[in-house]
């Protein structure tokens, strides 16, 4: 009996790591605040879940969440996020 193993085919990465722009990172934070679900953010941005979860633990993510919330409050969207 022949056993066939499936292989995961990754897209090529420059230098072994994917590079995401700051704009993409900030859009991911905003998407998370709006959608409230990391898997929906993965689907909408194409950024891998493990990358997003790693970012979410960083201080810059928390700072960006605070910036977005503060901006929404100033615009009168207190209950939005």
C-alpha cells in the first residue's frame, strides 16, 4: 500500500519572512475592532492567523487600538467599539 503525504505549499517569502506594511497592520487592527473575530480578520485581510495573534500581543497593536477608539470618541461614535 502506498502512503501519500500531503505537503503544504507556501508562497515564496523574501528572506524567510512575510513583510506587511504599516498600513496593512493598521487595517488589521481596525478590522479586528470592527469585526471582533480574528478569523474574520484573517479572511478579510489575507494575513495569517499566527501573524495577527503575534501582532496582537505587541504594544503597537494596543496603541493603535487606543488611537482608533479615541478618534471614534472624538467623532461621536462612543458605542461603536
